[in-house]
């Protein structure tokens, strides 16, 4: 009997969308694009182009390539996609050298 693996949680950072007049993508369209690739629980953060989603794949490079290809196909422009796993983001937060600083400019 095969044990079903839990889906991985990822963050996709899309470089340069919704900045200025070029490379505009509505977040609802971005969610639809990610869902069309089979990703689950797709959520966006404001108009930033940051997308949180779940995937059964553990190959972040392949996920990024698939998203870049789909965006090019759907919106007719190229976008660089950076993928980070939930665990990578947790490590970034844990490694924050400014965590002890009392500053109103420090955001999480």
C-alpha cells in the first residue's frame, strides 16, 4: 500500500509584474493560471505577483519552468519565476539577523 505524500506548500515570486504599465496581470487571472497547472489552494498577496500554492511535485525548478511557460502562453510576455518552499521560508525567518532589533521598520 502506497502512502500518499502531503502536498508541498510553495511561494512563487513573479519578477516585474504589475509594476508600471507593462506586464499587468489581474490576480484572479493569475490564480486561474496556477489552477490550470493543477496547483491547489492557490492564493495571491495583494497585486504583488506573489502566489502561495500547494503542489505534489518536489521539483521547484520544474514548477518554475512550467509557470513561466504558462504565463508566456497565456499573457504573451515573459516573467522570471522564483520558487521557495515553505521550509526555505521558515529558515529565512529563523536566520533573520535583525530579529532582536526593536525597530518599527522590521516586517515579517
